[in-house]
């Protein structure tokens, strides 16, 4: 079993260094997806790969799954017996430790320290709460966000790896009808002192805090907006001052207009892209190994080699979420009917 000290080092490197010296030959494009046989047909929107071998997933029916051998075999179960709850967010630290977050009611956060055998309730929110996603900036500091309540975004913070959660001191304001999406639990990102939150609904905006939530700035996005099904569904950072956002309208999965955006954090400007993904996209992930950006959605998967300026389709397989392993070497995706895969190239 991989020792926690080694995994902690990998976690730190993955979060704070997106560029590594790499002498391997770079393939020109992804070749597709390697699919795995999984023991359930639940829908998986929660996804958290740790290494090329270890990955956690979660989803409908209260289901969690974990592999320790790169997807060849899986262990699975129901979190705390909650078989009617959809756990759309999960964050795995190693083979033993993970945090799962529900979407809808009850709005709960659970943690396991024994590889999924037991799950302990760490936090429960009010009855009108809807939790959308989870992110960690280091081994101890993490955030969970939810739809606005009383005109303010719900953002919880932990300083002890998820054992306790409290609201941040300064909650950003939300417009009437503005909301988050739990389609892939990917519209909240913590990176060092920075927190980025993408929204949708009546407004599709990028909310940014440069001081871990003490103060906030709001930047209206060019993505499609105005309806409850439209907006920013996921975002990722290149580590070089660019945020790449995807979304669109999940009720119009083939629509290619206003479904992506590039935001330059060095001067807080939007960059116009040349061609976007080929439809609504619910997940996006920067892959520093080859400087690719991978986007997934209900009608296929796309990649960009120029930080989101142009996109090309490489698969018609549909997924909900796409994530980078903490060791940065592999890209995983998850979707409906128990679908889990790893990017091939």
C-alpha cells in the first residue's frame, strides 16, 4: 500500500506545480478512453483520482466506489446506508481517506478513514441547502459550496481535512436566480489563496477571491445565460494565469455557441476563443503532462492544445465529470450507468 507520506508529497506537487520537466514524447492528440468493468450501473458525477491506480467515485443511490489497481477491480458500497441520496462530490486523499458530499436533501458531508468501510457524518446543512461541489487547496484546507441562500452563496471551509466545517466569513452575493451546478462538482476551484466559483442560471459569472474568501470580485462571463439550464458548469486552471471554463445549456446538448470561456487572471480579462467544444460540456480538466485541456459532456469529449483557443472532438462517448489524478499523470472520467474510464494517448 502506498504510504501516506508519499501521497501527501504527491498531493502538494499536484496542487502547487503544474509545470514539470518532462522529456517524454508528446502525442499529438488523445486516442480515446479505456473503459472499466464496474459492479454497478449508478450514475457517477463524483470523481477523485489519486494516482494512476487509486481512484474514488460517488453518485446516485448513495453509492461510492474505489479502485486500487487502475480500474481492474472495484470495491463499492452505500455511504452510511443512504441509498436514496445522490453524492455528486467526492475528494480522495489516499486509499483510505475520502470526503463525500451530497447534492439535494439531506445536505450532508461524510468522511471515511478506513477505505470506505465506515462513513462518519461531519456536517449537515439547513433544509433548503443544495451542495454543488468540493475542492481542496492543500491536505487540510478545503471548501464546499452550495446554491445561494438569502441572496448569498453558501461556502463552507475546513482546516482539518474535513473533520469540521464552518461558513467562510465573507459570503459573496448572488443575483436573483443565480445558482451553481452539481453536474460534475467542478465549478469551484481552490488554488493557493485563490478561490474561483462559476455560476449559471439568470447570470453566468465568475466569482473570485484572492484571500481564501475574505473578499470577492465578480466578473460576468460570455457564456450563455438567462435560463436555469444555462451557464458555467466547470472550470480548470492552467497554473499560468488562465482559467478555462465550459458549460452551455444542458437542455440543448448539441449547441456550440457560448459554451466556453477563457479568463486571464493576470489582468482579469476574458479572452475570445476561436472554436469551442462541440456541445454542452459539464466537465473540464487541464492536463499538464501534455498541455492539453479535456472537456466532457453528454454528446462527446473534446481536447484543446492551445489553452482553450481551439477545440477538437476525439470521442463521442458521453461523461459527466473529468478529473486529473493528484500525481498529475492520468485523466479519469465518470458518467451514467456505472461508466468510469481513463484517457488514452
